[in-house]
C-alpha cells in the first residue's frame, strides 16, 4: 500500500543520514527529501480521510433510500 511505503521511507532515510559522511552531498539533500515525504504523507492522509468520510456519507444516503416491507424476504445466493 502506498501509505505504508510513505511511512517507512523517513525511517530508512534517517538511518541512511546517520551513516552518511559530512562531506557527502547527500548529507544536505536527505533532510530536504524527508521534508517532502512528510508533506506528501500528510496530504495523502488528509485526502484519504476525506474519501473515507465521503464513502460514509454515500452509504448513509443509500441506507436512507432502502425500503423494507413486512412481506420482503432475504434471499441468499450461497448453497447453504
């Protein structure tokens, strides 16, 4: 899942950063990448929350449209 990977990258990059020599150009770039990843992760989490809320609203609207009458029967498609 993409969210899982976004959560793991900062941990991996922090470990790489700790072992990166001071004279290496990556020592300067890794913190920038960490900031970008954290921003993406926050944005993705926010959008996922919105999508989840939208799905709940849609399900509630569908539920309100259902009509149950006393003579209705539940039909199973399984072979039980």
